[in-house]
């Protein structure tokens, strides 16, 4: 992996910070959604990770039509 931004965004799982960058949603807002059960995540010990496919589906379900 060359380490450029495009490569990092192609990974399957994201940390909290990476998921925030990927979605454009602040980490604190993601935490709120996760605590309410509106955003699925996986816990490995104390670490929270997000599945890329789940994030894409979550963004699509929360998209607003401008106009």
C-alpha cells in the first residue's frame, strides 16, 4: 500500500477517527449514533471499529435530497 489517502479509504474496517474522515461526520456525532444503536460497530476490547460497507449503507439511509 502506498499510503496515500485513496488507498486508506479502500480499507474494509475503520477506526473511529478514520470512519469520521470517511463519512465527514464528527467523531462525537458518530458516537451518539452508535450509543443509540443507529450505527453498527464492532468492539475489540475497548477499540471500536466500523465496517466500510455498513458505513456506506448508513450514509445512504441518512442522505438528504437538496432542493
